[in-house]
């Protein structure tokens, strides 16, 4: 790097060279670089610089045929015509289906909110002793009838709260509680049958219980210890004695 001459230093600083100039051994320290050194530094916070809104110069930004995205700004031209509103009188009436499945969410008389008398008109819940005599199919049908009834009760409660009717909540809760008791009894009976089946399976696998040695003889009438009814006593007295007949008035 070339160093400035001594005369140039005198012109820059001014004054007498003998008084104002430093000693000769300090002359190398007076060399000024031609270019300023650059230091890498960063700001303490870059939030303001990053949050500044930048203008997007690309007008086609976001337009993609693959992702099916259109332009950012709405256009003044539309490909399809706007739909025209139709008067309610001109609309075609749809035929009502009396056997539609959604009618199951309402009372049999198809009222939006049943009266408290209708909600309270129900019997008691099924007991465990009564359900033990039912088959699997009967328990399955009865359980889903309970689910359907609870859906109907929930629909009536929602409509009652929406209209703020102010009646029928106590009767509806009592009816729902009765249905839930029936569902719990059905689950209890099914758990009993499952536990009985598990116990029988464990006994069979452990060898503590075994069926008949030859069940084929039982079906074919083999020489097994089977129960035989005693022969009828058809003696002369029983044969000659006539059957008694009711007297006719």
C-alpha cells in the first residue's frame, strides 16, 4: 500500500514541519489506508425489517394449473353466468316419504316437541331376570331400539332448548334414565354369557371336563346307559275298565 509523502502530510495538517510534525520514528503510524475496513455485523433485532410489507412485482404469483390456484385479485369477468334466484312458489315440491328413516328421530305422531304427558307415558325398565331368557338376536334388537329411543329424546331436547319451551325436561330426563337402565341390564346379561363361555372353554382346555366318549352311540341308539321308561301295565283289569266320560246335563 503506498504511503503519503511527507509534504502531503504537511499540507493536510498545516503548520511548520518542525513544530507540528511528530518525530520521525512515528511517521509509519501516520499512514492512512486508501479503503476503509469493513466489519461484519448484524442488528440486535430484525423484526421490524422482516415485518415490512414488500410489494410483489410478480402479477402471476400464485397462479398454478397443478394446484388449481387462481390470481390473487378478483377479475371483472366470470366464466359462468350468475345464478338467478327462483321464487318459492315456482320451486318443485318434493314428494314426502312416510317411511323415511329420519322420521325415527321424532315421536310416532311426528311432533317436533312431544307433550309432557306423552313423555311420561312409558313403562319400567327391563330387569336382568327377564333379559336372561332372551336370545342373542332379541337382545341385539332390543338394545338398538333403546339407542333409537335415546336419539329421539335427544332430538326433542335440542328442539325444546332452541324454542325455549320451558316444559317437558323432567319427563324427558326420567324417560331417558329408564332407557339407560335397560341398556345397562342388557350389557350385564351379555357379560354373564361371555364369562360362562370363557369358564367352559378353560375347563375344556384344561381337561377337567370332557364330553361323552362316543357321542355317536347316543344318536344311533347304542348300548349305553340311557334312560328307558318302565313298560305300561296292561292287565285284564285295566283293559276291561272303560274310560270315564263326563256326565252330560
